């Protein structure tokens, strides 16, 4: 047993995983209490009257090849949200352990912590430095009860990528004490590579990836947690069997086909080009105070009156994200980069 499991909840270390029905799809299935006929309109490959693979190992192996890791280092999940929840439930004892987050950032880290009863320690990003991470303050706040440090890069909702060297410094310093979870949901839109290549030398590093953004499968809910095999094995005990639906599994396999991947790369390049065009145009609008640099598929924009700008977009049939709940972002909107036509409608509504 390594420190990666030693710091987890003792109840989870001792947990015996649920024993699901045997998985041998080539045999006639009379063991799982399923209906032998398909439902009307079911056009799936395997049939929705049958349970999907309890833990989709074949899909996991395919995603592992895609991300360049061993299958034992990857856990498929219902988007990054489920992976975040699994980490909280596995590593944080209610009322005892804590997570550390750097606001403004993705809200699900704190939501999952509150559901689990874990404490939340906040070390804000430095707005005056382009929302950079304050490494010294972060490490100073990492008390012994901090089990998980969540870093979103590119960060949501600010769009900036955290400094690679800083993340690695944090992960090295916290080896043996806490996991450093790097959420790379938007990394395909960034200019540099993933941190996956550092997992071999930093066993406390965890990387979250998703097919929701660059690969157009937000509605399918398919993500991946990539980490040391000890972490993955621990979380496998907690994740529900049949978590990924048959439709999701089939959609993910189709997405990994060469033609689909080529289309995804084309779409990603188009979004990056539109991000630059949209940002330049927004900077020319008199009601816009600042357009923050972004390596994600959205822009953080400060307005003279964010609520009025949000209403103008709504009147034009467009939904944009208000950020009044975030400290320091009361006059900001998060604008997803759409197609050229959609972006032109947005600019016209804000002009």
C-alpha cells in the first residue's frame, strides 16, 4: 500500500466493491433480469434492453491509448463532475478533511466538498497578475488535513492557463501529503501540451480530461480520470457499476475513429480562430472594459454594466453566463465562443 491510498478514507480502503452480474456478452443473458426484447425505437448497437458493460474496460483501454497512458491509469466517468465527486468521497472524511481551491474557478469542486462535508480552503487567484496562482500562499495554506488541491487549467471562468512550472512545483512539494488534481477540460484549446506526461514522475498528480468540449460530446457525459494505478484502483471501488450508458459508450467509440478525430481538430482550430476574432471585436466596443486573454473555448469579459449586456444578448436570443456569484466578477460575463454566425449575432447585440 502506498501513500496514495494511505491518505484516503480508511472506510474506502477497507471497502469491498459491489459484485455486479457477470459480463460475457457473447452468451445468452439469463442472469441479469433483463427483458429479452428491444424497446421500440432502440437503434443502439448492443440493445438498450441489456445492461452496458459494468465498468467499460474496452472503452477505457481505447481512451488510454488516445491519451498515451496505461489502461490501469485511467478511469472512465460521467464527465469530470463524477471524477471530482469520486475523489471527494474517497479521500475526504466529513468534518475532518479539506480541499483547497483557487477562486474564481469551477464551482463543482466546492459543491462536491460541501456534499461530502469536507472543509474548503480558498487561496484566490491573483487578478492583478492575470489570475495567476499564488504558489507561496497556496502551499502555506496546505495544512495536514488538506487531501486534495484542485487546479483548473485553462481555468474556468477566467480562461487563462496556470503556469506549468508552478503546478509541477506544487505537486512536487505536496508529494506524500495530498493529491494535486489538474482539471484540463479545455486543454485542447490551449497552446501547450497536457500535464499527463508528468504522471510517471509525480504519482500524486491527477489529470481530468473530458470529451465534452473539443470533441462535441457534452450530452453524452464521458470523461476520464488519469492518475497513478493505486488511485484509479481505489476509485474503482467507489464508482457505481453501469455508470456509463450504452449510448455513451458507443458515442465515445465513434468519436475515437480517425475521421471523427480529424473533424474535432478542425472544429478546435475554428474555435481558436473565432476566439481571437471575437476578442478583437469586443475590445472595440465602448461598453467593454476588458477582454481577458483566454486559452479556453470562452472569453471572460468585463463590462460597464454586465447585467445590461446580458439582457441585450438575451433579447437577441442568446444565452451568456453571468458571474455575479463570483467575488470580483460582478461586472463580468463568460462568453462561449460559438460559430461565426453566432458570434456576429452576439457582437451585434452588444454593440
